[in-house]
């Protein structure tokens, strides 16, 4: 069985850019089209739905 580290080494120094702040909540998606091709993966050309 592999032994796993449960603590950082005593010589570890936290980088200056690290913080303890929680990550921000994701922004709500902006979807101007009713059926977005990037959302559903289908594109329409001349009235025919095509899939890549």
C-alpha cells in the first residue's frame, strides 16, 4: 500500500499569490439565441440541422 502525505513539509513556504479566499461563484451563462448551436452541438443551414 502506498503511503500518502497528509501534511506539507515543515520547509514549505506559501507563495505570495496564494490566498484563503473562497473561489467566486460562476457567472450566469448569457445565451442570446433560443437554440444555441454551441450549447446543443447542432447547426442549421438552409433549414436543415447538421451535426459535426
